[in-house]
């Protein structure tokens, strides 16, 4: 099997009602290519019917997700942007019936940060790095970054992260409200699973309805961002920068 045919995710039922989804493409620093998007979509569908807390993590210590696959992005056009490949995935992730938790150790850049923000909760190690470097690549954080970041960290920090590429480590992300808890690397998965177990002791029906209730009060959608991205995807500036 060539590297490219390999599965991108390792999915494990680690406890009753708790499934881990591990990004497992270290050669590309877990960049979100089409194959990863399709596998994650399939995992969401597979775990929709039976109540299950999903824990998203990386199988590689010190590397969460290095963002959208830049090699694929370079060739995407307005039509691809309007198809909302990553934005659509993160919408489906955010709308997943049951709670999702991101366990982050290492780089969560661009789409990696957006992916983490689309989860319900985020735990991170002190050495993690959160950033939205899209503007330097001639595109924008169109897969939820623009509004989810603002929702979590407020307008001032969102502006600094988006305009300047400001990077936050785990403790800074905690202070900013981007993550819920900071834990040592060897404690990350155990602590996340403990939290998942704690959440799963609730009534599943009540959990599902609470998640739906909270989703009703979201502050924005990605509609504008997707249209704006379509414009940027066809620019020479983007092609040069990528
Ligand atoms: N898309 C596609 N490929 C990526 C990638 C991405 N977002 N991030 C890393 N890779 C690939 C590199 O091209 C390289 O591939 P190669 O071995 O075929 O040349 C491989 O992963 C290793 O990357 P490298 O930069 O050597 O690893 P590193 O450990 O020194 O650095 C990062 C890791 C994440 C800091 C660095 O890869 C990086 O900055 N990536 C881009 C992040 C980014 O801008 N994301 C936003 C996209 S919108």
C-alpha cells in the first residue's frame, strides 16, 4: 500500500460510549487532505446513531493537525471553495449529535485550529501552538475560524491572531478561552477520557437536547466566509504565496 492509500485515521472504541479518532498521517503532519476529510465524515456518520462521545487526537506526540493540505489548496478554485470541503466538515462536526472533545498536543494551525474549535471542548498540552496563518497564504480562515475564534477568544485576540498570525501556546490559549484545560502530555488522553466518561454518565437524550439548545444561539455562519474564500481561491496572490 502506498503512503497515499493509507488510512488517515485510527478509530478505537476505548470504553463503552467513548470512541477516539486519532489523526495518523505524520508524514504530512496530519494536514487535512481530501482523504482525511472523507474518513472523518465517515467516522461521524458511523457514530451518530449510538450515543458516543468522540475524542479527536493525534497518534503523533507533539503534532496535532498542521491545517488544510496546502498542496491541495493551491489547486482549489472558486467552485471548490463553494463546495465547502473543510467548512462543511467542521459544520458537520460541530453539529454532531453527541459531544466531541479535542485533545491537542502540538501544532493546531489553520484548519487544525478550526477543527479543534468545531469540537465542544478542548484540552491541550502547554507546548501546543494555536494559530491562524491563512492571511499569509493569501486566503482567509473560512472554515469557521473567523467567527468561532471571535466567539471563543473575543474580537481583540481574534483580530491579533488573524491579522498577525499571533501564536498562542497552551497556557495562553487557556487564558484566552481557546482551550478549557491544560494538561501534561502524558496526562492528555487519560484526562480527556476521564472527562468523556464523566459527560457520558448524563442522560444521553438530555445531552443531545442541550447540545441542540446551545447550537441555537451560535453567533454566525460560515456563509460569508465561504463566498469570500471563493474569491481568494482564484487569486494569483494565493498561488504565489502557497
Ligand atoms: N499541508 C500540506 N503538507 C504539509 C502541511 C500542510 N498544511 N504541513 C506540513 N506539511 C508537509 C510538508 O510539506 C512536508 O512534506 P514533505 O516531507 O513531502 O516535504 C512534511 O509535512 C513535513 O513538514 P515540515 O515543515 O518539514 O515539518 P516540521 O515538523 O519541520 O514543521 C509545521 C511542522 C506544522 C510547523 C510546518 O510543517 C508548517 O508550518 N506547516 C504549514 C502550516 C500552515 O501554514 N497551515 C495552515 C494551512 S491553511
